C-alpha cells in the first residue's frame, strides 16, 4: 500500500513539474534534434571492392601488402597509444570522432608495417579528406559546393609549424595527396616517403552534424603505368559520384599477383572553441598545439 502511494506521489510531482515547465515555455514542446545518421561512409565501403563487401577476402592478411594504422589522441590525455582502446578502434569511426577547436592543431600518427615484398609495381599510400552528409544514408552530397558549405573545415599539415600543407577540405586541388615507392626499394625507403605523422588543424566549425569530416588513409598495390585512384588536380576520387549511381569498374586480371588495399580513417568534428585539456601532462609529447599557446 505504501509503495503504491509513493508511486502516485512521484507521478503527480513529475506531471506537475512538466506542466509547469510547458506553461512557462511559450513555444510549447521542443522537439529534440534527431541524432546524426550513420552513413555508408562511416566505413570506407565506397573506396574498394574488399571494403564491407567481401568480408572473408579483406580479412585475409595474406592479401595485404602492408598493415596501415592511423591513431590520434581521441580521449585528449596528451598521449597517442596504439594499445589504448580510447585512442583507436570504434571511437575513430563513431561521431563525433576527434574533436578539434577552431585554430587548434593535433598530431595524427601513421603506422605502416610492410607485409609482402614478393611483388612488382608500386606501393601507394594515399591521404584523402572529404565531408560526410549525415542527412543521407549514402553520406554523399549532391555537389561539391553543398559539401563544403555543410561540413567543418580542416587542414592537414606535414609539420607542426604549418610550412607544408598536404590537404585542405575546402580546396578541390588539395583533397588528396599520394606517396609512392617502387618495389626495387620497398620497404627500405618507405619511411622516407610516407610521413610518420601529420598535424590536423581545425579552421571553421561543423555547422550541422558532428563527425562530418573523414580523413582516410590507404595503402595499395599499383602496377607500373597503371592509372591512379585519385585525380590529384581536382581532388576527385573514384568513389566520388555526388548523388549519381557509380558505374562498377571492370575486373582486371593483372599479370602479377595483386594485393588488397589496407586502410584506416578518423572522423573529425570542429567546434568553435577547443575543449579543456586537463590531463595532457604539460603537453610533454607535443600532441596538441593551441591557438594561443596555452598548452
């Protein structure tokens, strides 16, 4: 009996407070903002036939030419750890991903481990930045103008001093960058060709959704003379269709054994101001660069 009375009292209090709140709100009930839609671009299923389609094939490490890994300080503790689950894994591909403030820069580590050396051709590492339309399941925008107007703005620098710009999410000529080395010197000179780390800068905030910018890195095998995946002059890639249905690429039977493409990616959200950095231990590792030099 006492339990029923207590339940009734609590229900009456909750109802009364709700009605009071609504009475004081001239707009009435405010509908919550719908959550960001998970899209096909939250995994790089639009890049290569092995991604998200032939599971048993792309899990076969014997088909990899190298292992690719890209990590960042997702939990803002001042350390990028390959063994810390808070710095990699699902957090990289789940919005908001890496949170950056406008004017803030953060280091992103690139780890590349060669697997195979019995091949002919080139090893190609590609960095690509693009927006994700979370209002559509495909994640694609109808046009490039719509994309840059609806996404946050980031730049990717090869160095912390911003002397060499690699990528700019709003510059069509700076959306893709490629590093390649031939089999004659791979894997010995690969660390000289591919940066060990890059710095990502937040330029302007994400206007609509979180996790609306994707930084994708791939490592693939390419025959000598074969056309590249990316049009480096326009920033367009084979996965870019802008609302049109892509035509399937014809299957090729290469003379030499081909290898599957390795990949990794990180989603980014740019907010107007940087998040507080309370656990970065004096920023001893130089993972973060603040707009005003406070850390």
